[in-house]
């Protein structure tokens, strides 16, 4: 009885159009979510690469600083190398 009541309220062509529209919206939503997921993954990778590069730069800075400190220690206060 509910089916006949529903079919009298909404014509079959309108129900089919609504179904196609719903499928189109679902497809578009999935596509946008996939793009968002890919962009999020790319951002995470770039962040990790940036963090790794910062760590490498930090290590280089520490090594250069340590090298300079060693060089300073080998130079006497009068300016001659010991």
C-alpha cells in the first residue's frame, strides 16, 4: 500500500531523475574525498621530507660548529696556531 501511495505522489520519471542525481552527487563526493586524501598524503610526505632536511641541516650546523670550536681551541690567544 505504501508503494502505491509513494508512486502517486512522485512520478516514476522524477524518482529516476532523483536516483541519477543522487548517484552523481555520491560519485562527485567520492572523487573529492579521494582528491583530499591524496593531497593530505602529499602534504604529510612533504612535511616529513622537510623535517628530515631540517634535521640534516641541523646536524651539518652542529658539525660545522664543533669543527669551528676545535679550530678555535687550536689557535692561541696571540693568534698563532698551537
